[in-house]
C-alpha cells in the first residue's frame, strides 16, 4: 500500500463538504425555510470556491514550472479536471433539490411563476409591468464585428440572444445586463396564494420586445477569479497599504473568468462565442434548471418570516444573557471565564471593553481584528477608549478575504480616533483572536487577556459556534503582551509557555502532544486524542495522526469541512475516526484534546490544521489552565462524538454517511444540547456559596448510561 492511499485532495474534499451542506436542503428533519437557506448557502459557497480556489488553480496553470499538490501529487490542471465533473454532478443534484423545494413551497401557497406558460390575464399584467417598470431602465447592446465584446461583470446575470442577420453573414448577438438596479424577486397575490418570480426570467420571457429580430436566447452568469496577490502592490515602500488594497479590490472585478452558468439550454452559438471570448474550456460551463443565483432564497425566506410562518423555521434559540448586575471584569478576577457562542451572548465581553474605555486604571487595550460586523460595537468601544486617552493598538488584517473594504473603512475610523493601527506582517496574515487590557494599579500592572476561536463580530457570534476564554492570569497576560510587541515590530513570536502562537510555536507544540500519546500507547497505557476543527490539510499533522493510529492511539476527529486524510485505512489509519457536524450553526471552534482524566491536556485556538494556518498565519491558542473549564470543553467534544442528528461519518473510501441513532437510543443534537451545558455559565461573583444540591444527570450522562445498558 502506497503512502498516498490515506490522502484526499483538498479541493475535492471541500466539494464533499459543500455536498453535505446541499444535503440539508432536502433533509426532512430540517424545516422548509431552513432547507431553502441551506440551498442558498450551498450556492454562495460554490461561488466563493470558484472565485478563490479554482481561481488560484487557474493562476498556477499559467506558471512555467509545474507545481504539484504535496499530498496527492496532482498538478493544478489535474485538479481542475477533477473538480469540473464533480461540480456538474453536484449541480444536477442541486437542480433536483431546488425543484422539490419549489413544489413544497407551492403546497403552502407560495407558487413560482412560470413566465413561459402564463394565462391570458397574467400575460397581460406582466407584459404591462415589463414595459412600464423594466424596459425603460434596461441597457441592451449589440455585439458584432462593429461593436466590441463588452466586459462582463463578476456574478452578474445577463441575457444573451442570437439576432437575425441583416444582409450580413456575420453572426450578431444581443446582450442585456440584469444588475442590482432591479428588485430581483417579484410578488403577486392572487386567489389566496402568493406568486413569486425572478426578474431575470421575466426579462427572458419578453426579450423579443427588446430585440425584435431575436432568434435564440439564454441567461448566463460569469464567475471571475478573485485570488489577488497583495505583494503586487507592495514594491513601493512609500505607498499607503490601504491604497494598495483598494486598488487590488478594483482589479479583482476584472480578473479572468473561471466559470459560466447557463439557465435554460443555451444556443450552441452563444456558448461557443462566450467560451471563445472568455477563454474558457467547455467543461467550465454548466447548464442548470435552477436559478443562476440561489441567494433569492434568502429574500423569499425573509418574506415567509415576516408573514408569520414560524413553523417553517427552526424554533427560536437566542444567546443566553448574563443576569442583571453581572460584570465579566469582576467575575474573571475570581476565576477564568469561558463563553461559548452562540449559546451565550457576546454582550458581557462588549460591556467589559466599553467599561475599560472609561476605567481610570486602564492604560491600554490591544486587539487583533480580522472580520468585524458592519456596525461594530467592539470597534466603537476601541474608539471610545482612544478618545478617553487610553493607548489603543488595533492589529487590522486588511487581507481578510471579501471583508477587505469593511476593514479598510474601520481602520480609517480607528486612526482618526487616535488608535495605533497595525497591519500585521507582510508574509503572514494575522488571523488570531487576542485581546489584552492592561491596568496600572497600586500593586503594579494587571492584565485581562481574552483568547478566542472566532472573530470579534456580533453578527457571526449568533451563527457560529465559537469559544472565548477570559483570564487575569499574569503569566498569560505577559505572553499576550509579548505577542503584541512582536507584531508591532513585524517579528514572529518564537518562544511561549502558555500560548500557542503560529507559525513558530503552534504546530510543533501540538505534534509534541501527539508524540506524548504515541509514547503512552507504546508503553501499553491508554492513549487518546480528540481534535475538533474546521479543516485538516497539513501533511505533517496527517503523518503524525497516521503514526498515532498505527501505535494504537484512539483518535477521534470532528472536522466540519476540508479533511485530507482518510479514516479507517487498514495499517495506516485504522484507529482514526472522522466525523463532520453540519447543522443549524456553523461549527467554528477549535479544540485539541490529548489524554484522559488527570492527564488530560486541552487547548483552544484560532487556527486549524490547514497548512496556511500552521505555517503562514499568526494564530493564537491557549492550553486551558482551569480544570473545570477544561472538563467543560471535553463535554463539548463528547457530545459531538455522540451526535446522531447533525453528524456524518467518513468511510474508508473517503465518502460520508449520515449517523443514525440506534433503535431505542436517544436523539442527540449536540448543537442544541449545548444550551443546557452552558445555561449556568454566567455566575454573579458576589453570589453566596450555597450547599451544592445532588447533581442532576446531564444529557451526556443519560446517553452514556443508556449506551452502557445497551452493551450489557
């Protein structure tokens, strides 16, 4: 058996992840409106995949020196060749699922308009609407030997038609851009039902009114490469970094096409012409019956919600709020605090930041910012602190993909308020989630440090599962201060005892922890590794996992997305089990656990086991020092390993199958169960210590007991 038998190509693994997302759009246990959202998320994911990953592969095909991927040894061209047929199969599935969603919506009184088969009265209404509302603002154009081929904007829908020749043998085309100036979803109430249609399909139906000499027509949408290289604009050291990013964002809109989607079978002449002009091979063209842009599902579900169809959505589940009078800054003086999103609110952390902005003892606040909300209260707290004379240092990563403009705008406001804004390191993105509040007291300097797995973003904190660890331990605060000082002088952190800091002391520490478990297994002792993260592609990590499996270490991995290692391969990974949790919330926290019982060491971190995280980013993690909180993190892992609602397990062939509950076993939805696990997370520090009542069995205890009973 060759080494490569355990490896899965990164891009193909990602497509398998998006297939798991798409599967939720037909899952009968998921409410109908939520199914629609998953279809839209699938489409958005695929758009970004082509813009970034396929775009990057396309760039590599242009290089003279052929570079192969280091696990499966595939060239960029080979990866593209494997991606396209797999995408075509996914598109076929998507078309079927979207058709079923449309039919299910019709059963509850929301019917999609088929403009090609309108009744006479409806034909009259929509024709009048087209002529009065749409036709005056359309911008049609002719393309022929006298009119050059226009630039086609990224992700915009167009109508293209072949036109009858006027005594000229050369073929001519008609083009209509269908941009954001139109309301995309159109509604009509009739006969106690709501009819909805898409504006591009209405324009398609009446295209002959725009081009009377039209012969054939289709709708299409172009996806362009968005993988821009920041270094291109950094050769002039005197140039403003924000200006560089602004120029590169303009360039992104004009990069090479990497995909064309066609709605309704396109005329062969149109398909050939667009492929020639956009320099695209036929396999990167996809025909589909579902709408070209599935984001309309979000608009439709918003209407369903506004009209009171709560039964079509998940039951409301809001983050738990801290009790009145709770202050995180006071609670953390007594014990370390772990906040779990979206189960607990981010409000206590925001209030702590805002209070620090006005606290006379606080002399500085330092923070890394990667993705921020559009209306960020966190940034407002930093601005308030600077305006109150505090030293505020914000490390803003302008290269946070697709959030660059938002970060540029915030960085300007921070600077205007008097904050020191750093842009990290030239060769490494700063992806860490680290905050340091420093106080000068009569007893000396005191630190409050926060280490997180997710962004400082109020919106995503209610959608992503993430962890926020807050501590006043001096030794951790001192290391966090060193990290910020190193970032300020563009130096990597190379020596830590309590924090994990990529790229120099992150992967190496975790590999050493794996070695420790391997040694225990070789000595005949129980050895255990549980790893929860978003993605795994780092070859060093994969090789170490294989070594651990071969040594007899029990390895469980909970990997949401990309996973480049195969589980259960005899002689290589037979003691390795992999599952993916894809459900109501986006699993985003990273927890790395080694050993059991008193020997358990557990870490949280901002970084995955992707090579980009372990070697090309500044990530920060923490070996959790508080035993009670370490046990709470272990509870999260155990719940997810028992999940039989959202979980899918990897088979030895690399495919995934949904985990089903055994007959008589309880239904375990690990995501929703965590509301109970963290219900008493916010505790008032001044609360008197009451006699501890007999503990009620947790959901995990009940599951474990039932499983033991079954085994007996």
